[in-house]
């Protein structure tokens, strides 16, 4: 209705202007007079082109006018090529943009720390390297029980159970992949990895990220390893991980190694600087390779765990699709 009123008002204004101005009427007449011959000329050109196209489609003109007869193929090819070029130039260069946008919305703190740069997870560590590191750690624990070192830190409060505590890395139920780790924790941990490498010269590896409730229940049977039962640990929510170091191509787990012990202390400082909780500060069990993100408002139950893991996997799937 408003459009009709506006059109009527404009028409009235134009009509009154033409009626009141002789010069305006002369100019309007000249404009229309010039416009009609041009329109007639264009109409004639279009008619001639249509006649030429009709003539070109004759079977007798196949050799000389094939490009006109197959015009639809040429147009389809042009649009196909154009669509490929448009897709190539408009496709996101960085597949992690999806995760960056997510963090910018739900976790502006970590997004600001990352300065807009979403980090990519490293490849999964070779199992044989971890097996060798476990064996070496157990041997160091046994040697220390025979000849204790005065300043050597202990992994648990019970020295007799120290060697056994390393066995929680050696199981078929372990998950060393990053896909189930929630972006809000994963990006913090990857930032810690980057700082440890660039600032302190420590290359870090992931020993365990997500942990199933079944595995958590099994581990809770050993008080030297963990006191948390299923859904009491942040591992079940993709918000915790256990890490170690890599030196000269070998994984080092034991904190009785002086170089590794210094690395664990630096790791704790860096992790806490980006908002993570470090297991080395705990009083009952010292878990120097453990960090977790205590997400505000998180309810520790199966529903929350399923939701966070699904959200993490959904982000990974979107990124994978963009990469492919």
C-alpha cells in the first residue's frame, strides 16, 4: 500500500511539473523522440540476430556454424569453469577457521591468547616409543628404591607403588588421539606445547587425552594412580590430558630424570599461565604430567560428558571436511 501511494505521489509531481514548465515539456518530448528510434534499432538488431541463429541451426551449416549450433555446450562449459575458479578463490585457506570462530564465541580468553591463530594437533606418538619409556621409567624406579636419591621427586606418596603408577600408560584401552579433546582445552594444551618448544626447548607428546569411564573405573582401583572414579575425572569430558617429553627421538616419562623433572616444573608454570590446573600442585597424588581445564558450570555426569565429546568430534569433523 505504501509503495502504491509513493508511486502515485511521484506521478503527480511529474505531471504537475510537466504542466507548469514549458521547457521541461520540450526536453521530455526530445528525450522520448530520441529514445524511440534507438529502441527500434535495438529491436531490429535482435530480430536480425534471431534470424541468423535460426539460419545457423540448419543441418546444411554444420561445418561453418557448429559453434552457434552447440552454443549451450559452450555456455555450460563457461559456467562450469567459472564455478571452479570461484570455489578455488573463495574457499577458506585455513581449515581451522571453524574452530577459531567457535573459540572466539564461547572462549574469548583463549582466543585472545592465541591471537586468532588456532593451532593444529601433532600426529599420534608411536606406541613403541611409549613402551620403551615405560620400561625405562620402571627401571629407574627400581634403581631408586635400591639407591634412593636425596633430591629426586616422587610420583606418588607411596614409594613402593611408584613403579606401578606408570603402568596406567600401558593399556589397550588408552586413547592417544586428539579428536575427543574439547577445543577449549585442546587449544590451551597446544599453546603450552608451542611455548615449551619455542621458549624452553622441550618437545612434548600426548600420552593420554580422552579416557573412557570404564578405564577410569579400572584405574581408580589403584590409589597410587588416581582417586577419581568414572565421571569424576576431567578425562571423561575431553578436558584433561597426560603428557611427557621427547628427547633425541625417545619419549621420557619418569620425573626422576633430572632433565624431565625440570621440564615438568616448567610445564606446570606454562600450563597455569593459560588457565589450566596442573596435577603437580595436588597434595594427595602428584601427577606432574597431568593438566585439566575446569570448565565453569560443568556438571560431572554422563550427559555432560557425551555432550562435550560430541561437540569436540563435531568440530573435528567440520575441520576434516574443510581440509578435504
